């Protein structure tokens, strides 16, 4: 999410911010209001008619090399125990304006814990409500070939699968699941959505049963918060096949390894490197591509927004080069930027290898906001800021994972600070100071400016304060850390942090420990003031 509008509509923006994150909600009911204007499901959703031919292959690690830049292919070979997903999904657009995703997945799961696992959990995120304008039903589930009956929890968000026998450390289980998702059109005035149909584009991230993280031996099954990011999951390897109408464009995380069209139907097979989630978009999108640092950058925009592609790719390439130099390499062959009407304002959503950016207002303004929208030029600047931010998330969240629900600053504060790094690298120190000044202005306007950046969203008084503290104050914390360490040590720390957590999962304490190792110093006073306890911070 990028915040570049006047304070008068900042609240709107922050409500709409979806690349933020939230903590656990007090109750699922409070966290997940029903999507507005949701048509009833009139008929049972279809399922895949027949077994796909040929079956997708999970055993072959080398197939995933195609998703990597050649110099990073070995990262796949070094990750044999990552969970592997083979997913077939068929997308149908229905006459009533909805869409149906009918699929099946086959999962190879290795127990990387030191204790046996009695069960495995699937998260069915399209069933979460709130940001998901969708429903999801789980069909037949098997474990090692035998059908099992999952225990449904969290109002249908979680399917817990008791294993026939505990899965020993290092042992593998093979699971399969059939699923059906119904996606609904979005309407304005209901805050940001991340799943559904907007401006003729189906946005369908995490459309499949996703295995969440194990934290201290327990599956993390927290329900979706109303405004922030939703999922927590470990990096996995995916081979997936999408079938959709031939007149639409398919955009998926990873790299396409085969594409065929038969009559009115097209099929693409896509592989990924180690990614912690997938995003899928299907719509009448127009592709503009560019290569930067060996990475193919793809801007997918509706025809009416296609004139923005060049500017989007300029800043995406600039941010890619900035973070490759200052943090670490982007190891994947491809990064997709999908323009769609997310919130009618300023917002974006990040997924590994694919980001959604608000390329234009597909939704009407909220009551009272009519006529106060930005000019075309302002809208373009905002779009480019969003692009900088969401590309930054490929490093902070995509490559370096973190708990998006409980410690959102670990990716959001870092990503907000990448906006400073981008400005500094591409336009100089004065431009970087301008970005910092905007963060300072936002923080100064907050009555809760002494709150620490290290809370979950549920711990903040409102989503507005969450945004100001985690994003704006969080970026200022990075600036304070940089000042305390000095540039050589600060950037050595960023590189070390990347190397330590690439494809993994960082925590606040891990972040601090890595910084303290880099400087050979005690940073507890700085972290207490900014991250853990709060208080009045220097104005600078
Ligand atoms: Zn963000």
C-alpha cells in the first residue's frame, strides 16, 4: 500500500490498504463482514470434469528451475523438503457475472519439525469473507490415497485433517483435495477486496487449499482481519495448470512452461521457485514486457490503462535494481504487475511473483468523496508509488517472510522504507528526504504517535493508526536504525538479513539479532523505543 493523498482522505486510503497486515481479531464475526452485494449461489458449482492429462509431476525438482534465473536454479535443488503443490484449476466466467474456479491439488508434505505431527491443516482463504468476495467448498480429500473427512473450523476457513498415523520427523505425506471457489463482483464502498471480480478482471490469490505455518508446534489458523494481509505460509514449490476462456489473459505467479489453446479454451502450465503463495488473475488484460537485471517484468493492464505500462515498468525496473543492489538478488525469472481497480484510490496487494496495483478507479467513490478524487497526473504518481511499494514487498514478505498477522511491521515498515531507498537511488538524497518528510508529517498528525511499531493491527486503536504507526513510523524507525548504525553497517545488515532469511521467515527478534550482529552493538534501547514499548521519538 502506498499513501500519497491528502490527510482528508487518508482514512479512506488506510481502510483500503490491503498490503498491510492485522493481528488476530477478537472474533471471526468481527473480522469478516460478509461481502456486499453477494449474489446467492443458485446451483452447485461445477468440478473438473475429468482427470487432467497428463498428470502434473511433483517428484521432478528440476522442473522448477524454469522459474528461476539460471544463477539461482541451485536454490531449488537445495530445497528438497519444501512442500510441493501440483494444482489444476479451471476458470469459468458465468452469465450472472460471477466466476467459478474448480480445481484439485496434490500436495507432497514433508514434516520438517522435530516431533511427529498428528494432523495437517488446509486454510481455505476464499471462504474467509471480508476481503474475499468469494465462497469456497472443499471436496474429496485423501491422505496417502485414502479418503479422509476433514474437521471444519473457523466458520469453514480451516480444514483440519487427522492423519491415519502421526507423521514422523522427516517423513512425507501425500494429500489431495478437490475444491470449488465462487468469485463475486465487487462493489464500491465496502473497503478493499483482494479476491473477486473487479473491472472485468478476476483476481484470485490463494485460490487453493493452503497449508499454513506451524508455530511452536501449532498450525497458525488465525482468521482474516478486515483490512490487512491475511495469510502466513512457508515457501513451497508449485506446478500448476490453469484452464480459462481463450479470449482472456491468464497471469499467475511463476513462469509459464507450456501454453495451448483448443477451441474456446486455453491452458497454461506454470512453475514457481520457492514461493509462499500464488496469485492468479484472469481478464482482458494487455501485456507489456521489459527485461531488467535478467528478470522479465510484465505489466498486465486493461486496454484503457495501457498507456501507463511504460511508466510502471520504469519504476518497477528502478526498484528492482535498487533492492538488488542494497538488499539482495531477486532470484525468480519473472515478476508480474497486474493493474486492476482495487479500491478506487490508492492501494496495492503483494503476492510472490505477482502484485496487484490499483491502475484506475473501477469502483465508484465513497459517499461524500465524489468530486474529490485526484487528477490524472496525481493518479499516475500514486500508481507509481504503489508500484515501488509492491515491488519492494518481493523482498520483504515474498523472499523474507514474516508474520503478516502479528508482526506486520517486519515487512510493511521495511517496504515503506524501500520507498526512501528507491527515491535515493533513482533521484538523489533530496528526493529521499522528501519521502521521509511525508512519513514524518503523517506521524506528526497522529494523536497516538508514541505507540510502538511492533504491534499487531488489533492492538492499534484503528486501522488509521495502524497505517500511520506501522507504515510511516515504521519507515522512520528504519531511518533511525540507519543513522545509528551508519551506512556501511546498515547496508551490510540488510544484506546479511536477506541471506539469513531468504525463502524463510523472519521475526522481530531475528531482525534485531541480525542487526546487532552486524554492528556488534546492543540495540535494545532503540528497539524498545520504536518497536516494542513506544514513546516519544526524535523529530529529525
Ligand atoms: Zn505494503
